[in-house]
C-alpha cells in the first residue's frame, strides 16, 4: 500500500470515528483551540471561530424565519376573517349564480379576479370543456391540490377562453372543484406576478372550494325569482 493510500485510509478512519463519537472534543478544549480550518475568505481560522460564525448565521436565519412566520400569521388572520365572512354569505344564497357573484365581489375587494368555471354550467360564460381542463390538469396539476404561479397564454385560454380580465403578466391559483366527481375549477388571478407563488399555503382557498363544491350539488343555477326577472327583461 502506498503512503498516499495509507494517509487516505487513516483520514477516513479518523473521520468515521469522529462521526461516531461527536462528543470527542468535549473534554479536550486545548485540542479544539489548536485546530484550524482553511477558508477562502479568511485563510486558516480556529474551529471555535468557525463554530461561532455558524451559530451566529443560524441565529440570524432563525430570526428571519420567526419574522416571516409572524408576518404570515398576521396575514392569515386577516385572510381567515375575510373568507369566513364570505362563506357565511354564500351559505345564505339561494342560487349558484348568486354564490359566484359573491365570490367575484370578494375577490374584487381584494384586488383580485375570481373565476368559477364548471363543466355543466347553465351559462356559456362560466362553462369549461372537460377535455380542455384535462389538458391543463395533465400539464400542471398531476394530483396536486392546486396550481400556483404564472400562466402561459395557452393555459389561460384553456381555462378562461379569451377573458380579457385574465392578466397576461399576473399570477394565478387554480383549484379543482370536486365532490363525487370533478365539477370544474375555482381560480383567482392577480396583476402582481409574484402574488401567487408555488410555496404558498392554500388552506383557506381549499376550504372555500369545498364549500363551493357542496353548493354546486345542492343549489339551482338560478332561483325561480331570478328566472322570472330574466324572462321579463328579455
């Protein structure tokens, strides 16, 4: 065995021993103080110095995480109350078109645009072809509960046809509507391209989609009073 191979073997044995005995330096402070690690920025520095730097970096990272979590909690609290108020409102609706209008108005108040698209809608404007949805789902959902992020023109046209309210450079969240079977999609868009991002939590939106799916099964598209008004206007 060459000297190089012997040195490599010895280093590996030492490394393995230290991995198996992480408290090896606990009672060998003088040895820790003599150890040095080379870095590109500072040259050779002591192991203690490296450990202190790593601890400081980790503390800074934790502080940033705590700040982000506090901001998210504050935002989620506001969002929670907004969606609870909306769900209370739509549960009192007597027709599906009233539910859709309430969701659209809520979205507008938040600077967003809402889209409800259904396979069996009684209105062409709110209709969605199953094959077009399937193309989008195959490309972007693949079993996921929601799609978040920017959307290409081809994908926007699949879901929203040529709806001029769908922003070209904006961001989107798309949630499938499903009870016993797929019913369509609930989507929101923002003109801000970074508003909806893949890492975002969709808990409140998924709950809204669940409530909407229930109402799709239980409510008529229009109640009799709305139909009489429509017929009179015609």
